[in-house]
C-alpha cells in the first residue's frame, strides 16, 4: 500500500485498496472525524499561553487523514493562527521514522536546540526528536493518566480492549475527568453518579429501545413511572421522532384493581386503606371492624370491595385514555394496527404491562381487537418467563435488553433509572398523580438527591448526541453489566459514605426498605453477635468508616451479654490468655473479665 519514497499510508490510499462498494464510507469517515474529535482543554490553554509569548508555532502530526481535513479539525477546535503545519500524509515522512523531524529542521532553517517539541508518544515524539537535537517535553496522554487514576476504568479498558463501545465510553469519561481536574466544571457526588452511571446506562438502554421501536414500526411510546422518568427524557434528547408520554402503572394500582393480595395481610391492609379513603361505606366497614384483620374484612365483604375495585379500574382506564390522547392516539378507533410501545426496566409479574393492556382492552370494548403493547424491559423474569413462555393473558410482545446475565446489584439500576417523585397513591380528577403525603425518610432522601443524578444523566446523553451528531453509538448489554459490576465490586470510600444513606423498597406497598449497598449494622449487633456481624461485614467491600472503627475496637476488646445472667468483657481477645476473672455482681449475675483469649 505504500508508494515509493513515502513512509506513510494516506487516506486516499486506504480507500483505493477497499472494494468500490464501500467508497461512500470515505466521505462518512471524513465527516465523523470532523464531528467527533474534541479539543484537549489543557493543550488549548498551553497554545494560548505560547501565543501570548509571541512564539512561532508549528504543528506536526503522524496521521493518514488529508491535510485539508486536519486544517478544518484544528480550526473547529480552536487551534488557529499557527505558523506551520506538517502532516505526514501530505509530506510523506513520519515522526515515527524520524524523517519528519529531518524535514522540519531543513524547512525551518533553525537550530534544533531552539525548537521545543511537545508530544504524547514517547518513541515518536521524544526519542526521535532528541536524536535529532530537538528539545522535548513529554505530555502523557489524557487516557493514560485517567486509567492510572480510576481503577474501574482500568478494568473496563483491560476487559473490553476490543469493544468499540467501551473505547467511546472511556474517551467520554476521560474528557469528563480532565475537565474536573482542570476546574472547568464543578459537580457534587450525585451529579458525577448521574453523568458517569445513570446517563451511560440510560443512554445505552434508550438506544436499544429506539432500535426496537424502529424495527417494529412503533408510533407512540409509553414510559412507565417511576423507572421511565429519566429514560423518557433521554429518548427525547436522541430525537427519534416518536411521541412519548409518562404514565403511572405501579404495582400498587394493579394490586388494588385486581385484588390479588395472595392472602398477604399487609397487601390486604393496603387495599382496604386505599379504598376506605375514597368510599364512605368501606371506611365505615373498616371502622366497624377495627379489631378484625384486613383479609377477613375483604373476604366477608367481597361484593362491596370488588365493586369499588372495578370502579377504580374504570377511572384508571379513563386516565390511560387521557394520556393516549395527549400523544394524538385516536382512542375511539383503537385496533391491533395501533402500534404502542411501552418502556420499563424490570418485571417479574408483568404487572404494569398487564394493567395497561387491560385498560386498552377496556377502551377498545373488544379484547380481540385491542392494540397489543410492545414492551421493552432491561430484564424480565429471570428464568421464570423464558421468551417462549410469556404470560398467556394476551398476545403482547416483549423485548429485553439483556439476554443471559444481569448486574450483580440490580437495585443500583433501579436507583439510577428512577425519578425525583415520591410513591404514587392514586390519580386525581385532573388525571394528576396523588403522591404519598407522608413519605418515610428513605423516600425523602432519594427525592433529595435524585434531581442531581437526573440532570447530569441528561447532560451525558446530550453530550454524546452532540459529539456524534446523532450517529448511532451502541453500548452492549454485556458492557453495561460489567460497567455496573465494576462499580459494585470496587467502591471508593466516597461511594460508601454517600450510598450509605440510600435505601431501596422491597415490596409493592412501600413498607420495607433495605440499604442499597451497605450493611444495616448497629452497635448492638457488635455486642450481641460480634462474630456473625464481623463475618457479614467482611463479606462485602461496602464497609463504612463507622463500621471499620467498630471492627477495630472490637478486635481489641469485646463484650458479650448472655441474657441477664452473664456479662463477658474480653480485652485483647486475639492474644494468648493472661487473666480470667469471674465476679458475682448480684444474686444471679456474673461479670467475666479476661485479658487474652478466654479459656
């Protein structure tokens, strides 16, 4: 491929060797380079400083792209008013061979010792230049510096070295890191999580959704709250042209409308309380039977409860009608040709999809001729619902982003792709959500931090859209799974201290919450079951500073309280036994004191 007397491959030579069927890609590559290459703000600052000193500037580049494109790239990124430009594809000599430096030395008619050459390739820019008498300054690549600073990024680079999506992602992250290091942008912890995690996985999943929508000719898209909040806004950023709406279909609604409490008292109680707030006769039943379990009240008043649930479902169906009309769907002429998509993150029972499908069946007045929802999930059902064994209640289609694996900590995905809203308890007469007016501290905390996460997730999506000009950038499900797992497996102390306040809900009545990453351990646990508590903590990387301090203290001494009869106080429990004393405190209580291992 090399011409005689040249030691550089050119852009044109490359395409001369490619089949003519691909010749159109030449212009596309040209445009992509111009669109995506970004300025290095650090070097741009050096550029302006050197210009202010009145020094002459010569640019050298080992690159196969034509000189006229290099000129446009420089001007687009702010590198203007230079004195000389030496491009290997134009001259035919490279820095790697050293011949370009010989050419420059001759062309400038200057002593090499008067020229400072700055470069980021040690072999080409430093060794070859020094051998020809140039003064040199080695500038370490941004990516190399970034990978040395970020262990998780290093893992991604190593494990996905041949993945184009990983290369693009690492480039974006390195640029983001550099801007922070230079003080060009300020962000708090949650904003950083938004940009580097919520934005990344939100964009990746949204790209999958957009691809599926195009494949199936979807005309409208329903984003299910709360998981669909961030996804909807990213979907709009990437400009698919598909109308969208944000719709509420929580598991709690499905629970109330279907009365499928499964003999669970907590679920039955949630149903009863919801209906009692809206129906006086049910409130009276509740008051009259205050000492009877909710399950029993629902069973003995089945007809009354079922009527109320049916009325509530009719109201919900009208709410769905309103949402569909807002995106110009003719709800009077619904049919299987009405292509409606739906977006959620994960499902096991398909509750939101079933609820929306039932509403469409109701609005169509004919289940057989109702539209079937084309649903998109990041993950569904695990092994419970393989693709050929979907629920039989309807013929809806389902697509999932992941096929054979999912992140170790799925709850992290649900935190990243949520909304700043509180749990929804109903829909009012204006079709607006009725939020929980007495949120617990965990929901309040999430509501406090999530706006930061969401806003910077949108910023990432906007950045990738702007940089690539709307071109397709694909992050595979396997890449995203590993990306999330590296975060979970390699937390920083900053991650641990901030995430310690984040809890996730474990049920559809929003009664039970667990820590997202850390262990719920208190001082009493150390006293009562020190060994078990220590084992629990040491099985995870997510140990808070307070918990580490308690581990250190209890490694020096520990106290065991055995009922009310015996208190054991062990000092230096891991050292050889030195002293064992038993002291009778009261008639039935004993204090055992030991220094060293208790014998």
